[in-house]
């Protein structure tokens, strides 16, 4: 019965992904590992049918930010400095969104696709400040230091997130959910269902992929937890199977105090649940290859970027960045910039603010 339920949920998730945004689905994965010595490392993969022209952007404290929400759009001043992975929501377009990031306090935020997500936007309702989904990640990182205070604010539901259509021809729907974690190991998964935030808050929520909704993912994972997972694990690239494998393998990582080994362990899990490079499976056109992975070392404040198309990893060290007000926004292109390697903190250059994807009216 449970196995049949799993297959039905998998089929429904695939169908919803196709209905939501055609052949484009942000079929990503996120895993948070906690270890001895207050170590916290979060890994995420970005799966998509085209590149994002990804950049590292540095946003300092005291920066006046525009969330590009349109009418009654949210504007705020950053309380915390952050480093984010930004990029273009349409091939060849300008950098207009943030997908991933970490702030100077060690708070991490990872934006992933969820077909069932519903921000409940009514064009007639402008009573609440409006924030483009493309700026959601940066808003959280620039406003909060811990998961607990972030969750309290999101639960109050005082901001309307605007799911601006994006991608080629503006045909993709912005159905996304958010995973957050902090330097203490606290974690949360945030979904909007029928216009209201649904939050799963606790250190146990270490893994997030895509459809179905998180409460159903937990049920499906419980089914596999009752089996001998040393001998039997689901191996497909579908969301539910990646969730099960990520949940299992993160628990198998040794409790090492060696940061190098810990990073290698989390990356090994992320590679296990990544989608191989190449064209999408004709039977599952909503699944796309992994373009890049990130590792966010939240204890040491080091942010790693691993491109599928280059053999070397690059990183920025937040402890070496000036986040003081007035220090300015800085950036560096990291996707397609094949000559980069190692610590690129010193190569960040001043740049203009990100102009976030905004509604047409």
C-alpha cells in the first residue's frame, strides 16, 4: 500500500512539474549536516535546462534594497552583510534573481522548485508590501541572523511574495519553496500552500528536494526508513528518490571534526543526489541536469561553488570581506568563467545593485 502510494505521489509530482512550468523545473536538492565542534555545512544542487550566468554578489550592511514587487513594493535596508549566488532567470538576460546565499552570521538560504507552492497573490490586494520571489532569498539573509527569528517573521505573514513569471517568453511559473539553516544547526523548510506559509522548523529537517509537499516527503521517507537501506535504496533522479537518498546518506557521514573531511562528505552526498550532465530523460522532461553545486560552511563562513563544467572549485571567505555600510556591492561571474580557481575573495569587483525581476504591473 505504501509502495503504491509512493509511486502515485511520484507520478503526480512529475505531472504537476510539467503543468507548472513546461519543460523547465528547478529540480534541486538541499542537505544540511551538523557535526562536532559546532560544525554546520549545507550543500545544494541547481538543476535546470539552461545556465544562469551565475555570480557571487556581496551585499553589505546598510544597503538600501528594492525587492521589485511592483505596486507597494518592499524596500528595506540590509541589517546583515551577505554573499549570494545570483543569476539570470532567462537565457542571455541580466542578473535579476538570487537563488542561494549565506550571511555574515552564518544563516544560509536555498531557493528550490516546488510545483505545489502557491503564494496566493491577488492583483487587487496591495495592502501588504510586495516582494518579488527573485529577491526573497536576499531579503531573508539581509534581515535575519537565526532561523528562529526568521521563522517567527515568516509565520506572521506580513509580506506578499510575488511569483513573477520568468524564463523564455515569460512562460515559467515561480513556484518555489525555501530551506534555511543557521550556524547553530537549526533548520526550517518554508512552503506557501493556498496562500499561507507552512513551516517545518527543527534541526531534524536536514533535507529538501521538490514535489510532493514536505509533509508527504516525510511520510515517503518514513516508509524507506522501515527498510534495510544498506541494501535497498531508490535510485532514480526523481525528487522523492533524491530526498530518500539524501536523508539516508547524510546520516552515514562520520562525525568528524576535520573540516576538509566534513566538506568532502557533504559534497559526496550532493553528487549522489545530483542529476548527471546531458539532455533530460524523454520520459521525464521536467528533470534537468545539475549545472552547479554549492557548499556553505556556516561555522567557518566559507562559501564554495562547484560548476559541472569546470574541474576546479572556487570559493569566497566571508571573514575576509568588508561588510561595513558604504563598502559597496561587489560581484564576480563564476559560471562560464573557467579560469577561476581557489579562493576568489580578492577578485570581487564593485558593481551596480541587482535589478530584481519585477511584475509588469
